[in-house]
């Protein structure tokens, strides 16, 4: 059932992971509490009932039912992990815990033999509604000047084991911090994006307390990190917002404090004043791209400890690839590494490339386009070769697929399969970026030198620190538009595999590795080097 439904609901895999763990608890007799055993059995029975063939045949019509089942399973797992796994002495459950357990049992039993669409998910707690305008006014001095959302998410069906590991750690509610490390292009930001979505939607309630993403161009100042987390938590739950608003310090006063003092006054003390939060399951704080900011040793010392055991329900997850953090990561209690050479990574990249090419072929077919690209991909075993050339890098695979989709042609496919000027020890991303830029110039019918100058001008404008939020089409045309040169919008269209125009109309690089490439003359050569 899970494999059948995971394609349409990412919560299915997470639910199955928790369900499998529950089976292990019963088989190993890790608990003798009959009430807990009864809850596990009710949960298993609901899944067995939902796995009947006649039910699965109607899965499209019953999508809402399955969504409820998966989210109820995850919320119940949070209850079991947070309240039972830590109960080493098998102490009797409190009256409140018994009431909640009975609610969970009733919810699962109501699903037996039933596919009621209106079923609701029993949750551990309900966040208190926030009046956004009023709370924003109270916390305005903490509001970050830049608020970046997730860069991307993982393709469904990829990074399944890693995502399940993260979700299981979140459910434990035992304090501490989890570090997610990996080299550039290993998919850390996509993983954080998927975790962002799951934290908000996978269980019966939103559990994403804060999400902070750093970016070397748009958001690289870490001095306001604690304040940004406090602002997000305050906007998340009214109880938290009220307590944080009672901290009467201006931003200049806060910034004069050490990171530890900021943490204590803005986060630790306000959260401790709301004891009910401890019984409502985990609240998740995600920091993506810590290596993209100027983080101080003092701030790192605060992050090293997470929120501590006194606030065990707070779960801090940080992604980074900065080498100088290696010593800290060696001492960290839990580090999830994204290994580019692992079988799972290679499998996931192949799955991603197959998916992207299949979508492209379907689009061409729908347009009645007799493009011979599919036959060429089959003949050249393109998926296999592209997977090998990616060398474990998701960003390589994503960039290569965009390059083909932008102009579906055998010539572009061959650029990727048979790259020119590839040196034995050359970084795969360096080779890819060089070949993409050289190909764009070669494909142009205009004067090659002018095209190259226009490309460099557009890329340089995007690279100027702080401009992405200002660099829309009009501003770009004002900055670099020249008579007798192609309009900047035409150049942007040609650069669509490496530059994205977001929904707000601004232009950004898909990945910071392209920024690094253009700033390193040894990588990009004199012809593409841009000195900012």
C-alpha cells in the first residue's frame, strides 16, 4: 500500500517508517503496558483494513481518507515516542495521557471498515491562533529584513531513508540538535525543503516553528538569527508571541548582547513560561545553509546545545557544508551525512533523471512534436550516462536536466554526454557550467562576441551583492541593456538552466555553486570570470 500511495502523498513513507518501528516494539516486547499495546494494535488494524485490495482500487476517490490515516499515524507516533519511549521505568500513564491514548484508539477504530471522508485527525495539542497584524506590530523589531523560503524539495521517492531518520529524531523530543552535512550539490537544501513541507503538513497539525535560510548574496548576516527564530515562533503561536513580546529590548540592545544572552532572553525564558507546550509534541526549527553566513564561534556554541533538555520538545535541525565546522560535527551527538557515493544517492539521482526525461517526453508527445530526442536518449543510454556523470551531485543532475528541457535537442544531449575540454581531475560542476555557457554562445545566430558580452553583463548584475530582491526585468534592462545588443530578457531565457526568474519577477542563480564558479578564474577561465 505504501509504495502505491507514496507517489501522491509523501507522508505515506513517513507513516510506514513509524509503523515498522511499532512492529519492532511489539516483537521485541519493549513495553508490557497493555494500554500501549492496545493502541499499537488499533493502529495496525486500521492500516490492514486500508490495505484491502478493494479499498486500494478506489485510492483516488479515497485520497482524503488515506491522508487522514497517514497523518493520524504520524501524530500517534509522536505521542508514543515522546511519552512512552522515554518512560524507561514503565511508570503508569497520567490521566491526561490516558485520555489522549483513548482518543487515538477511537480515531483508528473509527477507520476500520470505513472510508469516511470527514474523519479528523486527533492531535497532541492545538497551536493558539495568532492575530497576524496585531502580533506583527508587537514583534516588529524582531522581524527579519530578509525572509527566504525553501529553495526546493526532494523528488518524491528520493531521500526516503534520510527523511525517515529525521522525522524519527524529531518525534523523540529529547533535546539536542541534529546537523545535516554534505558537500555542495549533495541536496541539503532540497532535503530541508522537504522537511519544511512535512513539518507543516505531515501530521495532524503544523509543527514548523521557524525556518531560516541563509544565502551568500541575499541573506548572509547571522547576527539576527536568534531574533528571527523568536519572531517566527511568536507568529506561530499566540502564547509564545505574548511571552516574547514582554521582552522589552530594542534591536540595538539585543545585538549588544552575546548570542547566549539573546537565546536566554528571547527563546529559553519565554518558552519555559508556557509549560503546556511540553505536552503538545515537537516544535521544529530549521536553519538551512549555515555555511552561507558569517556565523561566529559564540553563536555556534549556542547552536551546539540546541534548546536543551529543559525544552526537549524544541527540535533544532541545521544544514551546512563548511569545513571549519568539522571539529564541531565530530563532537555532535547526531550528524546525518549526505554521502554522494552511496548506493541510495546514485539510485535517487537515476530516479530523478528518469522522472525529468519522462516528463519532457510526455510534453513533447502532447504537443505532437516529432522530436527525435527520446530515441536518441534510448540509443545513447542517456539516463545511465548522465547518472554516472553527476557523480552523486543532485545539483549537477538538476542543472543538466534543465539544460535539455530548455531546448530539447540531440545537440544539447551530446554536450552533456560528450563534454568538450573535460580534464581528468576537473570538478563535474565546473565542466558542466563551462559547457553550458559555451553551448549557449555557439547556438546563437548573432555575433558570438556580443552574445558573450551580454551574458557576462547579465550574470555580473545578478552577482552584485544584495541585488536579487531589486533585480526585476525593468531594473536589469536599465543596468545592462545596450543598443545593438540582445535584450537582457532574451539572455535570461538562454540562461534558464542556471538562472531562475522567481514568481516575484526577480532573478537569482539556481545554486550558489554557479556563483562560486564565475568568481574563480581557475574554474571558469578568463572568458567567463567575473570580478565582483
